[in-house]
C-alpha cells in the first residue's frame, strides 16, 4: 500500500476482513454551488513558475468534474493551455481581464485580487 494512502487513514484501526475498505471524509464529492453563489477570485501569479505569468481562478466550491468543465470552457474561450485541480483553475498567460469578463457573463461573482 502506498505511503500516500497511509496518511489518509489517521485513526483507523487494523481490520482482518478482506472486504474492508477505508473510508475517509474526503471520499465524499462536494456538491457544486450554483454560479451566482460562487465567490471566485482571479489572480495573476508568477511564483514557482520561473517568472512566467499565469492567471489563477481560486475559490471554486464544487466537484472536480465541474471544476474541470469550467477550466475547459475558459481554456477554449481564451485559446490557451492550463489546468484545473484542487479548487483552482490555472490559465497560462495574462488573461485576468478576459477571465473576469467571461465568468461574469456566466453568472459567477468575481473579484480581481492580488495586484
């Protein structure tokens, strides 16, 4: 069993049942809030990226599937690359104004943050 799995099992006692599977609170999918209840922040960032600018959209509350759909929509509308994971959408390049415009049209509450 990988070490990553051991860290999630804090407080779990050993079981001899071969059908037993560990359940953690993180296994539950978070329910996605509607766009008008989402409070998203749009950042420009270059930390740990060798000086290259990226646009970060943080604060998404919902499932990973919905987050990836939001990231895909932004990437196709902007014509650039990026990724979506752990509640953040990363878009390569300085697209903060365009991202704010696209997300506000989609009904999200948006704020520019960080400089």
